[in-house]
C-alpha cells in the first residue's frame, strides 16, 4: 500500500469530518458522495474498493460519535428556566 493510497483515505476522513462540523445532513451528503464515487468511480481493484468502503464506514461512525458528543455537551451547557 502506497503513501498516496493512505493519503487519499485520510482525505476522505477529513472531508467527512468537515462535513459533520457543518451538520449531520452534510455528513450524509458527503457519505453518499464517497460511496457513489467508490462504487462507480475510478476504482478498478476489489482490494482498494473494500479499503475505501471500510474507510467511509469508519469515518461515518467516528463522525457520528463526535456529533453525539457535541450535542450532549451542548445540552449540558444550556441553562433551563
């Protein structure tokens, strides 16, 4: 596995993390884009396709955990009257 392949996987994670900072809907759009790109894009080997789909799944799970943590933290700081 080359540095370029790993850098591309990191780019996927970073783009999805930026999307979750914008909102959960943006994360879903980014995830859909990456899945479609992976399945119908320019990836011709099954190993790279599997690696990329695993990266997308892992990134989605990490981003959703971040979203839940962020929402829980936001709720804890609110003052109700």
